[in-house]
C-alpha cells in the first residue's frame, strides 16, 4: 500500500514555513495529473455543484455524489492526501449524523473531511476527531451559508468579526481540527490567526501568510464561465498543458509569489 501524505507531515511543513499546496479535484484523471505536478492535498470540494453540475450554489450536492467523486479521486492518486467535503445538510443536524456521513467519505477513500462553520460546529469537530476522523474546518466565507451571509462576501473586516474568527479558530483547534481553511478573509487577519495557531491554515482569498493555498481547479485553468473572484489567477496563461499549469500553481504557492497582493483582501475595503 502506498503511503499518503499525513496530517503530521502538514503540521511539520507549516512549522518549517514550507507552503502546503491544495487544489480541488473531482475525477481520477485530473487527480493523477495534479499529483504528478506536486499537489499535496486533493480536495473533493462541494464546489462540484457549481463547476461540474452547473448549479448556482453548492447547496444541491448530495452525499451520494460526494462519495462517488471521492472514490474517483482516490483511485486516480497514490500519494496526495484526499480531503472530502461534507455537503450541505449532511452534518449540521447532530454530531452523530456528521459521524455517519464522514465515515462514508472515509470509506470512499478520504483521509480527512471538511465541514463549514464556526462555534456551532466545534462540538461536532470534537465528536469526529475523538473517533478517529481528521477534520479540516472551513471558516470565513462559508458557501453553504450563502443565503445567511447575504452573498459571497469577504468576512472578518469588522473588529468584532475579527475577534470572533480568532476565537472560533482557537475553538476548532482545541476541538481537534487538523487544519483550518479560510475563505475570503482579510490577509492581515488570516496571517494573525495563522501565527498564533499550532495547526496549519489554508487560504483561498486569505493572503500569502496562511500555511498553504487552495484554488478551485476550474478557476485556475480558466474553464469556468462567468465572473472570476479577485483571488483567482489563471495559470493556463503561458502553460502548454494542464500539467504545466498545475505545476506553475505549485511553484507559485511554494515560492510565495501566489497569492500576490492583488489576489487578496484587506481589513480596509477597497
Ligand atoms: O468546495 C470547495 O471547492 C471549497 C473551496 C472553495 C475551498 O471548499
């Protein structure tokens, strides 16, 4: 059996200042290309609802679909960590519901599951991690709450919000989360939280000071139609193949040239 990269290795990389490279992935062929280009974590994101299925949010994605895509990605890769999203409605009801569904994703080939939410999810994280399921907690802009948040907007600009995000990050670390993912969070805040935590942080629109980065593959390969978020860079530009584009992304994350300032948000709007 091939050994996949473990949570322990990611903590070590974060401690040593080596950036962690994550990319979303939904099938076996892309998994092989991404792994070959040096991606260390393949995220089967529920973004598949938008970029693969054509919905206008992630909300319709089902457990059955997440299991299927997780199996595909696991079959196509050998070394990268496989991280799978718990979709909307599959974990919010109770820690027991979360465990049942997380166990299905682990059986499908995931080594870690991701869930969205702050304080209200800390007990669920504790329930999962104390039963052997590694968790990545997604904070900041949590797309499954798009209707509650009033749109896809930057989170954590106000002082109270910043204090809350720091507190929730600590809670999730305490609860046993192996990793935090910050989406659309001011770079100053993500950097400050990363500096005080012992676990790695992954940013998407959260600045270069996170322990690593993630992008949605359809965005960075420039195949998703429609408006691009500020934090997206088109890595197909200048690349001769998908493999080259992914390798350019890996290099840019490792040498910290991505994200540049223009891909980030500040606590000061503008
Ligand atoms: O679903 C997804 O692809 C994600 C990324 C935006 C981080 O959660």
